[in-house]
């Protein structure tokens, strides 16, 4: 189900939306930008997918460990 929403934006932004996105595609474009900030279920699924990426997780762990070593070096 869709709901209609009226928003107010600067006329230059409006013109840019028409030029870049296209007249009949603005609602879909704005929804795609806003959705990640308001749909927490999607965010949790995204975190699950990232955690399942073992290469990415290994790189993240390497970065965390390197940062911890840097912090320890500064404290001493």
C-alpha cells in the first residue's frame, strides 16, 4: 500500500530532480534514499549479509586488531 506525501523543497533541488531523475521517478528515488534510515528490518538483514561475508569479516578483524595495537602503543 502506498501513501501520498506532500513535501516542500527548494526550487533548484526540484528542478535538479526533474533533470537527473525524471518526472515520474522522483517518488521512487526519494523512497530508495530514505528507506535504509527508517526500515530497521532491512538494516538487520544487511548486517547479517555482511557478517556472512567471511573475507570482509577477516579484513574488518584485521583492521580492528591493528587499531587496538596503535592505541596500546600511544598509551605506553
